[in-house]
């Protein structure tokens, strides 16, 4: 099981994976779209890798089951979805398609949406050149709808403030059957001023799961409760956050 840091779970996570001898500046693979969704009756979806440079680029593609446990994002190897091909070479100035395939299309049981991550690692091609070359990684969310969940696609969020290990935590529990993408988060303590927690992606609360974040800004003030404004799946929403000692 792999735990994910916040920066790794962006809609499209581009990060330095390794530093090896190579060119100080280079063109890297680009991946699109930034999110994939398979309907209950859908067997596969396409992910495109584009090489904007002149030299060929190679990549490894893997798929992980994405869950949330103890308030954290976790990845685990899976055979429920597969990437084809798992290794790919993209010529300069061209693009290639990766098919993300449901291994068993009949596996649509359950009432909640299933979540996965497609991880694309660019493989450095010249390990002997001078300078520093950086490979990149994309972590792309994939959501698979189930038959029972088809008509119930809205997340249902409840927010709470908790204290643990002398730290203050913000908790989002999603009792709905589909994920909540949480962006542009602002909290306002009951007796304080608004504090922006995120001007972009804050994270996800997956279907039937809980996600927590440490509050480093105005955490103590929020123990008395307050308000939270955010975009949930791109739709602005307003929430009341109860005091930390209140019952759910």
C-alpha cells in the first residue's frame, strides 16, 4: 500500500521523479485528459501522450486502486484496470494512445463509484549526457461508475474540526456514492476573518470515505466552529462547520 502526499494527488500531478545526468532543459511528455471516467457500461477509455519535442520519448504506465483509509490517500496495485500498452515510445512531434481497460467489464457491483490512478513515468533516454535531466510523473484520476450508482452521482459532504496529537485537523466525510473534488477552499472561524486554504485543488473525498488535512492556519480559532466555502466538483458550495466538541 502506498500513501500519497497532497502534492501527488492533484488532478494532474507533474513532479520531479529523479535527477540523472542529461540535458538541463528538455521537452517532456504531456498527458491528456487530466481525468478519466468510465460509465458502468463502458469497457475502456483513451489516454493520450504527446511528445512536443524532436527526440523520441519513452514512458511506463501503471494503474493503481485508489482508496482512502485513516483520512489519507492510498494506492495499491490492481488488476481491475490495465493500461495497454504498459510501455510506450512516442516519436518527436507525435502522440500515442494508451487504452485504460476494465479487465472484467462485468465487475460493476457495489453502490459506490470506484477510484483508480494511472501513473505515467517518463523514462530518461540519455543517461550519459552532461548536465541534469529530470524525468516527470503524471498521476491521473480514473473513476469507474457502477450499475447501482448510475442514478446517484452527487457526493454528500459533511465537515468537522478535530484535535489530535496537539494538532487541529479539518475532516471531510463523503457519504455519497461518487467522489467530491474539492477546490478553492476558504474557512471563516466563528469569531475571525476568512482564511484561504487553497486557491486551487485541495484534494478529494472519495465515495464513502473520509479525508483529513492538518489546519496550520487559524486551526485553534476553528475549534469553535465556523463556515467553509469551497467548490465541489466545480460547483460553489457553503458549509457550516460545527465546534470540535459537538457530536456528528
